[in-house]
């Protein structure tokens, strides 16, 4: 894919290009970028929509589920007319409506510890919108091994968290950056953390947290700002409060 911006793209991304922090060079970096999104659900939906709108050149989508009516309260990339369709296909159709310049690569499968390294290696950045600890550990371990930045997030009923993981690099203090296993050494016992199907989740919460993930991915691609490396951003929707916790390599 050529990273030269066409006249149509110059107009489409005009509000980015006038930002000194992005400019034409930053928009070309977005166009050149390959981002893998794990899950086309509550978190993945806003991630995919905003990265597509921002002009990320290639989006990979991993999901093995199909759209159900109960998804639509939060998974806004899908619609009533796509119920029963594979989420990957539904998301691809939505992305084409948002920005036809974006190439979409579909992986209609479940990410596992076995297939994660090869999939992760195909992309520059990974955004994890999964909803289970098995997948989270598999993708985090693969990203660490393949030296790919990972934007991780999780949501509960009315709260969420976001962080960026780059354990293959060192921080300003010269110490290695923390990994996912420094933040969560072991998964919780089975059944301790109920699924959203059991506990429920406020739909708009996933939009807030997923959009924060998209922001972190764009910062990483464009090389701007201070990504959430070594910091866990916590959001409490009921009190409209953000808190940040710092964590380090063990």
C-alpha cells in the first residue's frame, strides 16, 4: 500500500493534518500502520470504528462469534440487519461504509496460545478487546514475545480500565517496562469474575473505554503524547471519575 495521501484522503483527514502533532507525516504513519483488534464486540466496536475513521491503513479483526440481538445494546459496529452474521463480516461491512480506504483482514477464529504468536507477528500494534482471561494472557504473552505494543482494556458493570504494555522496552528510568503478568500475575479462580451475560454491563461504558483504547493506539502509531505504559487508567462511570495507578516490573 502506498502511503502517499490522495486528494480525497487529504480532505478526509484535513482535521488531523492541521494538527502540528499529526500533520501529513503522522497521517501517512496511520495509513501505513497495521493494527490487530482482538474481538469485534463491546470494546472492539468503537476501536474499529475510530481507527477506521482515523485512516489506519490495515485493520485485522479476530472473532469467532456471530451477531446476536443482545449484542446490539453495546456493540455499535453491528446492526439489527446483521444479526446472525459473523461478527468479522459485519464489522468489515461497517468499516467499508466508514472509510473505504481501509484494508480489512478477517481472522474468523478464536485466539489461543498456539496461534497467537503467528497472528500477532503480522501486525504493528495489537488492541485487546477480549472478554476472558485465557485470551488476555495468550495475547499478552505473544505480544511480549513478538515485541508488539499491546493496548489492553477490560470492563465491569459500570467501570473499566486501560493500559499499554511494552515489556520489551525500557522506561525513562532504565528499567524494563512491566508486562501483563506484572499487573495480573495469575488469572482469578474460575467463576470469580462473572461474565457480562451474568453480571450485566452498561452499553455506553464499552464505548468510553474502547474509545480510550483507540486513542492510545493512535498515539503509539503517530508517536505523540505519553502512552499508558506502566500506568493503569481506571474509569468509574457512576461517579464520572478517572484514577491512574502506576505499576512496575517485578
